[in-house]
């Protein structure tokens, strides 16, 4: 019986949902999110909400998703201002659920 701890094998792929708050609309945030995700080899989507936030899902290799999470909460597009970024539903996955990273409109 495997125990949780140092010997636990974690999935190489993870999925996480995000919502970014601040000045994130009208500043090319979605375009830069897609560019960054593509450079990291990640898949998923990004969308402007009616609440003036940006939301989406990102999936890929664990280390690349962690880098994307840092980018979403600290960098964003050049003219954006990120007040906070909320991550939820982080989970291990066995295969990617998207073929590419898309900007939803």
C-alpha cells in the first residue's frame, strides 16, 4: 500500500482554473496570456468576464503550469495591473483536455 509522502508519484500533467482581478481588460491581457501559454507549451483558454476580470483554465506539465500561475499573479500584460489572482480546482490529469490555448470571446 502506497503512503502519501516522499514516495508518492504525482502526475506530470495538471489543470488549474484562474480568475485575475485588477486592470486586466482593455490592456491586451488575453493576448499576452495566450502568448505566454503558447511559449510554455500549455493549453486551455482565457475569457473576459462581465465583472471586468479575466478567467480561464490552463493545463500542461506541472512546472510549466506553476510558471504560468506566477505570471498570472505577478506579471500579466505590460499595461495591466493585477490586484489578485485566485486559483481553484487544481488537479492532476492523465491527459490534456484541450488541443491548444484559445482566447474565448
